[in-house]
């Protein structure tokens, strides 16, 4: 294990909520500098132009409208000029709005994409033990809902920045009209921001809870639909519906709570600018009575407040997204800052055809459990000469899967060593390891891709990819070529999500073909033929044996005695340790536990035979 | 492609209803949506009227106070604005009430929609569920409903208020100047017309975003679910490339959608402000003729603001509406997909007791697929232990599905104690006939919780001790007490999500104990012990023999040890029943069974 090389560059944010919020915003924006410069510039332009609308309107009122309606305007051309000025501002404003939205969208989408790339890189880098200690659902939501939460703030952010610019320009513009009107109008804005802050304080916990419940509802649905066959066969639809309904009702209550908070604050926040407008009218009237200001000044100040009613809310949106964003970011950061990938080795294995010799010395594997670490394997020592076929046999839960997973270094032992051709597997270069060792797992995993890609695991244009002839050879050896040939698209047939278009046995055989096409030097079959017909299984295993001296070393977890009989040797594993190793005949003679396993069916059928005869008598 | 294995009925991806019919059907499913709607609308009208308070106040203050003959009258302004402020507060209160009422009714309605869709997914036959991606089914009861809720709560309120606001503003504008009102409408109408196709493009773009997000999540999930395979084969880089491509495609779709939205929205801004310029010019020119006061013209400018806001907003709301309708269609698509296996109105309860199962001329084809069973006649006497053997794909599992009525035969009938299964109430059928599927699915929780799941409990829900005793008893009766004893944590052991902390074989043991506690009259075991070791399997088989004495079992197995132990062996080949009889008799016949058994013996010895 090794620490992340750049420990100073952690994804997690530090400090109080304000500091972390600013960090979140700054990191996002500085990761897309070009986009955010443009977004900020267009947003600022939008802010300035919004104020300009009210300014031009005010000027037009004083210089054109009031004189014209009073019959004091001589030149009608000034009416058209005022119109043209307003039109110019309108066009600029519209362009600024478009720019603001487009750049905000680009920034938001790019940050989201960056997060997703980073998170999935970790998924592919971190070891299996890390994967096993994190539920699948959580990892999927890290890459989807959490990324969305962490980036949600960047959608309204440029808008809010534009509003800051707008407030600055508005202050200057209002001060030029009249100090008292300016003070009146501007006093409303801090109030509006304050109202938004209070709103967020109530809103954030409510929204977080609703979000959590939404995820819970999805979890229940996911689990329940996955259990569909079981639910149907036990007739527990109603029970499931009630389980789901209980969560749904909680979500409903949480959503209503969110709605109520919004329902109370929305009118308050909307009311403030309107009340401000009325206040400006009052103050404006007094100032007009004092002869300090014209109608235009009052109108532009009042109009400005109505224009700013919606934009001021952008602060609320940003502030509202921040708590959710911090939670989302924290979750992603836990993935990004996770360490413990297996350190890759550097030793190159010579490219060779023959089998690999396998040796395990005093291997122990433990997993963290409730009462301290639990040993899954202990004191395991065994040796498999190159080119031999060994069956690993043992009762359910003996540790067979863990044992074979060490061979392709899906995990490292807590102590002891695993040697391939005498080289510690931890020192072997990962490329050589995946070239020479092929593992077929208990549950065949297929990608949503074509038959060919599922066998080669390479892109079509990859020059090192096995050619179609090699793919067909592997399919033939795995006895699945007939199935593929029957598909209209042949090797190009898509297999659906997780290979949903195939039966369990067909999936297993495709997975075996995937291992065989690599012509591995060590083939590890972890009960890889459980869903395959026994006769077909025999053909597959016999086919492997026929490869003779150039064939691989085979380590297989097996239940069927027919498969075990094809092995040169048997390793009997029980309760995490090797009980015995030898030929089938040897173990049968000296290992009672093995005898029970090996002759279970035979004895059972003899027992039944005896019973039947007894009854017959 | 046509599926290779089991092609079932595709769940209707969406309903084919039009927008209005979708809304109608949606309300029909969730009548709560319309709870108290009359009062809500009345309150909304009040809230909308409140919006014109400010423009009216502006007009009155300017005309009667600020520009009053003889100079500004400040006192009158104070009176006017005080009245206006009271109006604003009242309107605000009305608006709050509208929001709360809409949230209450919409959430109640959507909870109903969610629950009904969820229940219906379970009611759809096993065939439908098999072919539909589970992720997409989940989204029907989660994100699709969320889309509707987003619209109903945000868009619905805004649309209601906006329409009212436009109406009230138009009325008031007409009072001030009909000419300018015509002008404003003339300017906005083309926008509304142009916006419609633009909105359609926006919603197409969002559809693409959703599709790409789905594909991206699929690619990402492979890196999690397939972690073992990816490591074992060193294909991290290729997997990353696939994910990166999907991430990039999603990003591009999002940006494309955002650009379209920006164009639509900013054209609204453009028109709104252009109208402002038009009103100033036209209003002034009209005013010169004496038909306009300054106050009225200014009030008009404020009213245009009231008018343009909602029209801009409406462009966004209509997007939401389209999303909501699309989501609604998908959810309705689930609810309106006919469940193939349902209770007939005249269904009868099947009384408990030893079950006698018959198949008469049963044929079956998965929808759109070839026949997988051909004219099967079988008589499975009560109390008989029946083993079904045959090669992979011969139709064994289909037989199990028909006997448990996870599907109905295309032709012929399955009879339980002489009654057609289609006429037996599902509740009593599931009580009597229980299937143990090959893949022992476990829920997140403890072993005990999983075993007790589905048991017709004789203990009370919070009596864990009684439950645990029953669970331990079940394991003991199956001869699995020592396995439980060795399990870290015993029956309190946490099995993890989908039981992933146990091995496939261990999951099957738990599933078997669960089926045992369900105490059925007839047990159908579909390779239920395929992943356990031979010694354990034999032990379980013996235990089951004891436990099911006096009851019937139908066991599907490719280990012939099961057949040796059965009273009756059914040999299936390519969808036909080719041999039926006791093990010994079939062994003596020169048929496929004898050959299979010989091969099996060769494998086990």
C-alpha cells in the first residue's frame, strides 16, 4: 500500500462552512479559467445593462415624456432618439443574458465532467478491498447525485456575480439621482439579502433531509425490483408496497416541509422590492416637493427596484446550493482522497508459452469484522508445478474464492507470499500479470458491448487485439461458438446490460472464452462453470487438457467430481486452511473430510438404493 | 437485437397519450392533485391582483400627487402608498397560502402515483420485469415522479400566477390605453409563436441529455460492478476511455441544451425590452395628442414589466411542463401496462392441503419468441417428489414458472387440485405454492430478517426473540445449525447489500431457510442448491425430504442425485416431455434418462 503521492493536494475542503464554501467556488471557477472569465464579464455586462434600462428610462421620462405630454416638446425626433437608446440597451442586455447563460452552462457542465472523470479514475485505481467495503449504490450515487450536488452552485453563480456588478452600478446611478432616494432604495437590498440568508438557514436542513429521503426511496425501489422474482414467488407484493409507501410518505412530509418554508419566505422576499418601490415614491415625493428631484429620478429608482427583484434572488440560489454542494463535495472527496491501491510491481516475466508455477507460503488473509479482524485464510502453503491442473475443493464458506483471488492479485495477503514462477506476485509488473494470469470469477461479468469486445476486451482499432479467428477459437474451446453463430450479428451482436440477453451458462462460457483468448499461462476458474451443463463442462475442461505441454497451469474451484477427476491434483481447503493436497485417490484414502465431499452423491444414491430394497422386501 | 434467452414483453416505454390526455389520466390516477383547487385558485387570483398594486400606486402618485397642479403633494403620496402596502401584504399572504396548499395536494397526489407505479411493477409478470432494465424501472418511481413534482410545485404555481398576472395586467393596461395594449400584445404574440418550436427543440435537447446521462451511468456502473473483472484483465484504461467518452457526450449534450435555453430566454429579454422602447415612443406620441397622462404612461411601463416577466417565465415553465408530461407519460406507461398475470374477478381461494398439480396440453412461447414448451401433459400427484431433468435451455425453468404462475401458458392449462391456476386467487396460490429461484436474493439486513421475510409470522412484529427462535429452528431442521454456528455473528450477521457479504452458496442456504419458514404446500426448487458443495447439498436434500414429507416438491436440477431421490422423474428435451416415471423404471428403459444417468455416474465416481 502506498499513500497518494500528492498528499498536500487533497480534494477534501477544510475550515468552517464559509471558508469551505469559498474554497468550493474558487476551485471550480479556477479549474475553468477561460469559461469563468467570459461568464463573469457577460454577467457584469448583464448587471450594468439592467441598471442602464432604468437610467435611460429615467432620462427619457425627464427629457422627453414629461415635456412632450406637457406640450413643451418641440422636436419629435427626440422621442425616436429615446426609443433608439432603449432599443440599443435592450439588444445589449439580451446578448449579455445569452452569454451569461451559455458560459454558466459550459462551466457547470465542464466541472461536472471533471468530477466524474476523477471519481471514476479512483474507482478503477482503488483495490477490490475498497470496493467491497463500499456499497455499490453509494459508489454509483457518488458519480451521479453527489457530483450534481457538488456542482449545483455553479449554475446560478455567474448570475449572482452579475448581480454584484448590478448593485455596484445601481448604487452609483441612484446616488447621481438623489442621496435620499438612493439610501431608501439601497436599504431594501441588504434586507432582501438578509431575508434570503434566513430563508437558507431554514431551507438547507429541510432540503437535505428531502434529498436523503429521495435517495432512500430509490434504494428501496432498486432493492425491491431486483428481488422481483422472490417477491412474486413468496407473494409479498403487498409487504413490499407497504415498505415503499412508508418511505414515500416520509418523503412527502419532507417535501411539504420544504414547500412550506418556501411558501412563507417567497412572498416575503418578493414583497421587499415592492415595498421598497412604495418607499421610494414617498421619499421621492418629499424630495420632489422640495424641488430636489424630478419625476424621472423617482421613476428610474422605482423601476430599478422592480428590475432587481428577481436578480437579487440569485444570491439565495447560490446560498441555497452551497450546503448541498458541500455535502456532495465531501462525499466525492472521500472517494478522491481514498488511498490504498496495490502498489504495482516492476518485475517483467519473460514472455513464454508454458504454464506458470504457483506457490503459496504461509498465506494469511483477514478482513475487518465486528470483533476485530477475521481470518479468512491462515497458514496456507501449497505448490502447483507448471502446467498442472489443480482442483480446489472444500465446503461452502471454506475460503476457496479468497484463495484463488490471490493468484491474480485481486488482493494481497496480510502475511505470507504468493509466488508465480518464483517471483512474488507483488513484484510482478501488472501488464505481465494480466497477460499471463486469467481469472474467471464465480459471477461472470459481461460489459454492455458486443460479443467480440466482451471476449477481447479491446477496442476494434487496437492493433494488439486478438483477431476474429482467435476469438472464434476461444469461443469454440468454451463451447459457446454455436450460440454466437446463431446470433444474426455474430461477433458484433450486442449483449445488453450485464449480458442480459444471455442465460447464466452462456454468460459463464463467454467469460471463459475471454480468459482463453489471452492464452494465459495460469488459468484460474472460480466455480466458473456452475451454470454450465455438466456435459459441456466436461468438454471444456477436456479441451483445456488437450493443449498439452503448451497448455496453462489451471487452478479451479470445483464441486463436480467429474471436474475434480480431470485435475492432476486436489487441494482440500477447510475453514481457511489446507487440510490436504494430493491426487484424488490419495485424498480419498487418507482424508475423511474429502471423502465425505467426494462420495456424497454416491453414498446418497447407495443409501437410497438400500432403502428401496428394504422397502421391497 | 432479438434476445437470445428470454425475450419478454417490453414494458411500454411511454404511454402514447397526448399532452392533455396525459394530464387527465395523471389527475385520474392522483385525484389528490385537485384537492381544494377552487379555493387555491381564488387565492391565486388575489395574489395576482396584488401584483398590479405597485403600477397603480405609481400612476396615482405621479398623476395626482407628484405632478399635481401646484406642485408635489407629499401627504397624499403617504396615504396612497400606505393603502398599497396593505394590499401588497394581503396579496403576499394569499400567495403563501397558495403555495402551501399546492404543495400539500401535489405531494399527496405524487406519493399516490409513486406507490401505485411501484406496486404495479411488482404486479407485472416476471417476463416483463426480466427484459426491462431495472435501473429504468427504478427511475419510473423516482426521477420521473420528481420531474412531475418539480413542475407541479414550482412550474404549476408560477404558471397559474403568471397566467393570472398576464390577464390582470392586460385588463389594467386596456383601462389605461387600448392602443398601447394592442401594441404590447402585437409585439409579444410573434414571440409566443416563435417560442413554441424553440421550446420543442429545447425539450428534445433535454431528452438527449437524459439519454446520455443514462448511458453514462451505465458505463460508470460497470467500473463498480465489474471491478473484479476489470482488475483481473487489466482493462482499467479501456474502461476509463469508455467512461470518458460517455462523460464527454453527456457534457456536450448539456451544453447544447443550455445554448438552446439561452437563445430562447434571451429572445424573451430582447422582446420585453424592445416593447419597453415601443411603449415609450408610441405612448409619448399618443400623449402628445392628449390621450395619455405621464402617470398612466409610467404605470404602463411597470405593467409591461409585469407582463414580460411571466411571458419569459412561461417559456421556462413550458419546458418544465414538457419534461413533466414526458415523465408522467413514462409513469403512466408503467401503470397502464396490463399485468399479464392477474386475479380474475371470479378467482377462488384454493384451500390448503396436499397439492395436486396437472399440466394439460401446455405450450409456451415468450412473447415474440419461438415456442419453448410444446403440448406438455403431466400429472404430478399430491405428496409426490418430482425431479425435472434435461439439458440447459430444454424448458425446465419455464415449467417452474408456469407451475408457480409467474406466467400463463400460451395454450393449455395448469391445474391446482383440479382448478385452472388462472382461476385461483393469487394470494392463496402464493401461500400454497412457493418457488425458490436459483439466485438466492437477499435484502440488506441480517440473516434472521431475510429468513423471516415471507414467513406467515405467528410471532408479533417486534418480538425479535420469537422470530430468532423460528429462524434458528428453520436452520436446525434443514441440518444447517452448524453452518449458522460458524457464521460470524450467527443469524444476526449482516448480509450486506443484495447479500454480497455471503458467497453464492451461502445465499442459497439462507434462501432455502426462508422458503422453509414460508411453510408452503408445494415447493418448487429451481436449482436452488446449485452453488453449494455436494456434502451440504446431500444433507439439505435429506432434510428437505423429511420436512416436505406429505407435501409435494418440484425440483429442477442438473445434478441427478436429486432425480435418484425423487418419486417421479420428468425428462425434458427441447421443450417436450420425453420421459416420465420413477428413477428405477426410467433407468431400465433405453431412453435419454439412462444415458444421462450413465454420464452422471461417470462424473461422480
